[in-house]
């Protein structure tokens, strides 16, 4: 087992890469897992979303001023929604309140916000659901205010769909470069697919993002038609659906062009490359 692999099922964790897939979209500018939060009944008038939380661990220099960063990672994004819910009667109001609570209680639901003219998505948990109607005035029986805090454990917002790159030519030489452009502002973890149409005598495949100097290698026995899936979000490498070992660091994509290199040893092989990634934003 590689030092960089983990078993999400064993850890009982939820995927951070947009699974489940984007639900049936609401026409509202703001929605949670397809449930509209900007319409005639639910009016969201306040959205607080700034940037991810930076976890910085620093160590002091011995016998000197200052400190240095030991680790620095983006951990989560907090988003607050505030607005009102209005219905013709107390009964229909409270039925709508039930629906709001039910739909916000989805673990890892997708929050959709409009920003810069397009939809962005955050995989969220309603960590503030217990206080959503704390300011309700019971003498106002047909409307209530609401406020809820959402926590996105993946720190970066994303596009609705992945951008796809398919290499225009097969890999038949020892070292082949490709340029992958990431249009987002934050780093993105891609899905990399390599198909060995002809395996030849290949026994070592190395993928490097030369822009970030991140690289991993797979050493194995390959046969014609082998299909490799490298999930850089979940930190897994699979051959024909079976998890295999790898060495190195699975690469990220930074904002702008990324020069990626695929190197295969020996001879007689022909491989194709496809890469998918979300546009990610701080």
C-alpha cells in the first residue's frame, strides 16, 4: 500500500470531489442540493462567503527572532445564508420550514451560488442548522427569518462540470509533453486516465506536472488494453478497476497552463491520455 493512498470506505468518509454528482439544478440563483433558496417563498438576501480557512503551523527559530511555516493547508470554507420565508398561512409556512430543514440536512449537499456570472458549487454540511429559525417571532405567523451556517470541507468552490482534455495523439515515445489549462484560481485535483492500447514491453509509467514538479510512478506488468485510473482527489490509482501501488505524489493543477509529461519505459507501446478536472476557486 502506498504511503499516499487511503481507503475512503474504510475511513467512512464522504468524497470531496463532487460526489454525489451535481443534482437536478434549481432555476434559483441560490440552491442547496437542487432545493431553491431564492424564490417567491424563500428569499435569501444575505450571503457571506469570503475565502477558505488557512491552517498554518509555525515553528520559532531557536535563539532568533521570527518563525517559519512548518505546514500550511487550506481546510474549509464557511458560508452564511440569511433571509426570510413567507407563506399565506401558518400551516403552509411551517410546512415550508420543514422542507427547508429536510433539504439542508443532506450531508455533503451541493450549495449553488452565482458569482462572476456563473454558478459555483460547494460541497457543504449545514453545521448551523440547529439555529436556523432561532429568531422566529411567533406572532408573525406567515413569515419568519432564517439564518444558517454551511461548512464546505473542500475549501474551494468548483464549476458544475469537469473540463475534459483528450490528447490529440498517442504516446509512443519515451517522453511526451501535454499542456493542460486550468481556468480556475485555486488548485484542482484531476482525474487522469491512461489506456494502453498496446502494452509492448512497458513496465514503468511516470506522470509529471513539470509546472508544479509533482510526479508519480507506476511499476507493474502491463497487458494490451489495460486501463489506468488515477484519482488525484481520492489519492487512489487503479488498473482495470483494481487498486494498485504507486510511488511519488499525485499531481495538482495550478491556475493557468500546466505542462504535463508522460514517460513510459522500454518499447512497443501505444497509450492514450485523458484528463478531467473541475475549475476550482478560492
